[in-house]
C-alpha cells in the first residue's frame, strides 16, 4: 500500500473521533443518565459513520469492478452483488442513525 493511501485511510478513520471531540460536554462534573445516553449516542454515531463510509466505498468498488469488466459476465454479476449489498448497508445504517437520533431528540428534556 502506498504511503499516500495509508494517510488517507488514517485520516478517514480518525476524522469522526476528532469532530466528536469538539462537541464533548463536561461529563466529569455532570454524571447522570442523560450524559450517559448522549455519550452512548456519540459512540453509536461514530460507529455508524464508519459503517456508512464502508458501505459507500463498497458500492463504489462494485461500480468500479463493473465498469472495468464490461465484457465479463461473471465479474459483472459479482460487481452487481457488491453494489446491492453496499446499498443495503447504506439504507440500514442511515435508518438506524435516524432512529437513534429520533430517540435522543425525543427524550432530550426528560432523560
């Protein structure tokens, strides 16, 4: 793997952690259930961000395989399968992200 690819992958993995660090509240002094829920939501949001990125990259990888192997029917079928699973992963991840956000926003004032 080229050094440039390692830098890009490292940046893509660490970027969600850096952006979530900017919005951290004072959890050390405010220990209650609401803080726990928001902290857990941040962990899930980071994980879902990585899963969404992986699903999107899988879709693009399948698209690339499909475009490169236009004449090969077997590779076309394999690429189509990769693209379908990438889209399914995107839909499931975005749905979970929406459900979690809705739950946290619903109980924002009562938790």
